[in-house]
């Protein structure tokens, strides 16, 4: 959470001050649309770069929470293991994250109604990817469970 704030807050401040500068120069009769067009193109490139960076970071942290829950790892161990697993399967994991991002965007474009259909697919895809990268560890119980006839006692 904190690293995202460190990136987003200065970026928004730059955007706001640049917009005020362009607006004030236009009101003074500058009439130069090149600055506004350059600003708009710069913002598009900036937001696409932030989007790509967040997708790449999402690839590295994709398996962190399932590793904490399933393998009972600490946070640092889970992040290290998730990064190693993502690097070993970078193409598949990146493709899955990108596909889920596109499906989520399309779901959001449909007034978020589509997001309700996409969310179960996304969560299931993450679970399947986790099980393919980290197969299930069979648990061995020291004592077998009691037979069903003793349950009704």
C-alpha cells in the first residue's frame, strides 16, 4: 500500500500543476494547443507505463497470499517463493494476469455488471495456476478417522 502511495501522490501533484499551467496559459491568450496535446500524450504514456509496471509487479506477487495460507509461510518467505515461481513461469503468469486485466476492464465497461461474471473466472484461474505451479501436498494423518457407524452414537 505504501509504495503505491509513494508513486501515485507525486504523479497526481505533477498532473494537477501541469493542468493548472496549461489552463492559465490558455486563459492569458496563449492559444497554443501544442502544450495541451503534448500534456495529453504525455499522460497517456505515463498511465500506460504505470499500468504495465503494476501488471509486472502483480505477476511477482501473484502467489504470495495463497502461499501464506496453503504452505503456512511467513510473508517474506512467501514473497521470495512467489517471485521465484513467477520468474520460472513468467510467460504463463504474465499472460494470465494480462488476460484477467482485459476481462476485468471489459467487465467494468459494461457498468460493472460484467465484473460480477468475470470475478469467479479470475479467482478460479488464479487457483488453478497456483495448483499447477505448487502441487498439493498430501497430508498423512497418524490415526484414521472413525468409521461412519460411530458417528450416530
